[in-house]
C-alpha cells in the first residue's frame, strides 16, 4: 500500500532534517513505574507508556499538541492494537505530529497498533537500527545504552541531561579533579596521594531516539514558522 502524499512529505522532510535514511522483543526494565509526563519546549509533550491502552493520555491531556509517545518496553493489554490505532488517527496530524519511540522490547500487539501508519499522516516512528520492526527513522545506539538511558529518566535524570551531548565534559571533569587535588594538597602542604580519589558514577548515555524526536520537532516547528 502506498503512503499518502502528506505522510511521504512529512517523512521526507524529517529525513532531510535528520540527515538519516530509513531502515527497515529484548526484555525491558523490570518493575512497574508510574506514567511519566513532561511538557517540553515549543508545546511538545512527552508521555512514557508502560502499558497500552491503559496509559494512553486522555484527549484533554494532549489538546492538539505535538507529542512523543515513548512505547519502548510497553506491554499490551486487551484491545491494545485497536485502541492505539484509533488514538493515533484521532490525535496525529502533520501540524501536530506524534513521534512514537519503539524498540525490541515493545510488545507485538503495540507494534501492530502502529502498523496502519500509512493512514496516519502525522505519525513518525523512531527506533534503533537493526530491530525487526521497521521504523520510519532510525538511530544508532546499542541496546544496553538505550536501556540505561531509558532507566535514567525514571530515576531522576532530566530529559535535558539525556538529550544534550557535552563533548568537552570528560575533559572538564578531569581538569576539575586536578584542581581539587591541588586544593587538597595546598590545605596542609602535603598531597594525600595514598587516598584514592572519589569515584563518581558514570553519566547515563544520551537517549538517541528521544534526541532524534526533539531534533525533528524543532526542525518541523521551524519549517511551519512556529
């Protein structure tokens, strides 16, 4: 089945913005967590769904905003396929797109709800390259790093920290540690080199799929003059 022209234009525009090409389930984090909702820049809403259809946001919560549906590791309850497909047809449009994030841990019945994407011009599916389900736009990231980034949001890490790369961070951290050692040595005139420096936990990786959704939203907003 050939995708409608509006959907083709939306995908083509996003691919041009992202500089990527389209490409054609691992167990997710254990335990149940509350639904995560965030209001981001330019009216973009973020919803993390652990179960479909129960966690789908109500119409009043979306209010014709563009949104990200994080369906990674989402489980399926009765009616998941039909209800999700209907929700997307009602809420997704080319001016208020829905960016759906999926991975190998997304339940097959949830993926099936995305299967009629050609009838939903405003739906864009983003996922890591190499998974069986073919997203519209792919990103490069290992399953382990994706899982770590996904979990980090639920343990208090901000979306900004997970979607903003700091290439000079390691160099700055090393310089900061050197200054701290010098300050400690200057305090008593001796260098306590026999005591190991404090080890900070590693920062979580950038969430590549979420970063792509934010980048595409910014690009589409600029194209639409918003």
